[in-house]
C-alpha cells in the first residue's frame, strides 16, 4: 500500500491545472540595449551608434530613434476593460540589437547631431536575462538599458 500513496499524490498534482502546466505566449525578447535620450541630447540628436566591448572584442550597430512617450489618462470600466492615452514626453528611444554577455560590459555611444557635430560617451552596463513570459517559458534574452541626458551616459 505504501507504493500506492506516491502514485495517488502524483495523480492529484497533475489534476490541478496550475501545477501541471505553464501557459506561454509566442512573445520573445531581443538581445541588446535599450537607449533613452532625454534633455539636450534628445533635442539635438539626428542619429546614434552604439558599440559594446567585452574581453572578446567589440560589436557596433546603428540605432533607429523614435519619439518617446508616457502613458496618461488611464481609465478602466467596471467590466475590466482599460484604456490609456500616450503623450509625447520629449525623449527619444531606441534599441541596439546586440548579443550581450550576462556580465558588465563597456558601451560607447556616438551621437551625430543635426548641426554635424559628433559627441562620444562611455558607460558600463550590467546586462541581465529578461523573460517576457516568465522564467519557465522560452523567449528570454539578455538586455541592458542606457540613458543619455544632460548629465551624461549611464546605465538605466
């Protein structure tokens, strides 16, 4: 009879939906660095390049920039339907798709301004694994965040 107890317990655990399966979506993360430009840099930047260096060398890419925004005026109805308004906030945002290690790296950012000048900034960033569906689902990637504003470049 003792061998039947584990079998019964296992059968009961499998009958509980939350214990037997994890629901995953098809959403996945891309590896790389998200970049937010605020203040003066956001006002004058025409294009941006990012280079990430590790012990194995450096990899670089251009970054497409788009206007950033904040979410305002969030409302929800009693049935649980919600909506929000996105309002431009004067920032620029972009994403540099790069393979990153899960350890500190040096990031060099080159800003090409609208007037033709070029500025360079350097910061360290500590990329980490992100899981858009939770750690038990596929689709994770290593990402880091950078912010460039009037005080300079920093990990965000």
